[in-house]
């Protein structure tokens, strides 16, 4: 008898209907940043006062940095804990969409910025204490946390922390400004939403298998993580949106998004 090392994947016999649905929907939302004419927003962008121009660019610089962690490390580490080959395939698709979004954030910076704006934006993101602190905390969890801790870290980043950066372009879109730039955000949000909802669903499945004491311990760990990251994000918002008048509303948007992250995990906030 031949020794069986591996099994073929029977995609018509998926164990989890959510995997089937997620796979089908993710393949319908693949996009290409260069097809969005963001350059046409540049004149409107340059009419903003300088603090708001800087804030918009830095918001996308922040997204480029945080998304880079997800693209290269976060989703890859979560995939290591996949139970079925179908789950692994869905996470592959999410990782690909994260790569597209990451390219999109960089694309916006290059299309809107002029002269030294582009390099200044990337330098600011790369040397920002609060951004680097946030990424360090998340990366440590991705590298050494257990399966549920890694999923919780993913959900707070995708569902909450990203949204502090999405705030500026979405606010301007609500004012009828820079609609093409907002289109990049809206396209990215389709993948980002899945990257919060799908790992959150898998987290809930694993969480329900824990004993009462283990659940309590993990909930306390998550509360501490969220509190720490939100505190850092508040400081990040203050630095990023300085002199724009957007700080208070951006923080409220962060708190709203944090509550959504808890909902994705199936936990009370």
C-alpha cells in the first residue's frame, strides 16, 4: 500500500460554509490601484490648507506601514494556524488583497504629493514613535502569540486601528472632495472588512472551545491589548491630525471602530 503523505483538496466538500462563501466573495473584489485616476484629485488636494495636506499624506503613510506588517507577517502567521486547506486558501486571498491595498496607499502618496512631500511622508511614518510602537506590539504577538491571540491582534488592527487613518479621506469625501482618493479607501475597505470579520469568526469558533477560566483569562488579555493600542492610537491621531481640527472626531471614530472589533470577536467591549 502506498504511504499517504498528502491529500488532494476536494473543494466541493468544504467543512465550513463560511470558507466557501468567503472564497467566492474575495475573488470578486480584486482590484488594481493604477486604474483609479487619483492624480485628478491633486489640484483639489493642493487647495487644502497645508496642515490638512500633510495629514492626508501621513494618513496614507501610516496605512502603508501598518498594512505592510499585515501583508508580510500578520496574515502569514495567522495562516500557520489554519485548520483546513480551505481556510488557508481564504487567508491567502486576504493576504493578496492586503498586498493590493498596500500598493494603493503608496500610489496615493505618489499621485498627490509633490516635490519633497513623498519622501517626507514615508520618513515620517518610518520614524514615528507611536506607529513603530504599535507595530512592535502587534508583530510580537504575531511572532510568539497563540492562535487566538494572533487573530485578536489582526481584528483590532483591521477593524479599529486602520480606521484612524481612513478618517481623513472619508471625511473629505463626505464634503464632496477628493472622490478618487476616497475610491482607493473604499476599495481597500472591502478587503479590510473581510480581514476583520473572517479571522474574527475563526476566533469565535476557537474561543467557544475554551473552558470558563481560559475564556476569562483571554478576555482580560484582549482588554489590556485593546486599551494599550487605543492609547497609543490616540497619540498617533494627535500627531497625525495636528492643526486640522479633526482630532476629536477622529478619536470618536476610533472608539466606534474599536467597539466593532469587539463585535467581530464576539466579545463585550
